[in-house]
């Protein structure tokens, strides 16, 4: 993805974010203010009804971060704080995402 054209090209450009073909990560949008971004919620940060807390995947030996859960939480914080006029959260309609959908909707 070419980040400059993705954010700045006109709506009818195939490289524009308005085409909804590509996605930006927290790294591609950090420091930007966007009009009304769409954040697609992934299964990498889900609400656990039983524990009443946010959960991220278990740490593997390959992951050398000191606190990978905090990193994941901060990634979503960055994504959710980019919208100048608001944002839309899309939660995939999958059974494993049901409790996350309910928590976000509440």
C-alpha cells in the first residue's frame, strides 16, 4: 500500500482509501487525524465475559515483547483515536466475536 495516495487521492481513484480495498495498520495512521475511519476489530483483542476483561492471544516464545497484551491494547487505542468526527467499528459476524460485539455496543 502506498500510504500517501491511500489517504490523499480523490474518491474515484483505485488507490484511495475510499475504494475500501486496502487497510491501514496503527503504524500507517499514527499521528494522523482522519474524518471518519472504519476500525475492523480482530480476534486478537476480545472481550471475555467470564473474566469481564479484554484478552489477547497467549504469548509465544517468538514474541519478545515484555507486555504483549499492553501493546495490543495500545494498538487499538491508536486506531480508535484517529477519528476527528467519529469512527465506525466493524466486528466480523463470527461466533467467537459475539461477546466482543456486545461489549463494544454497550
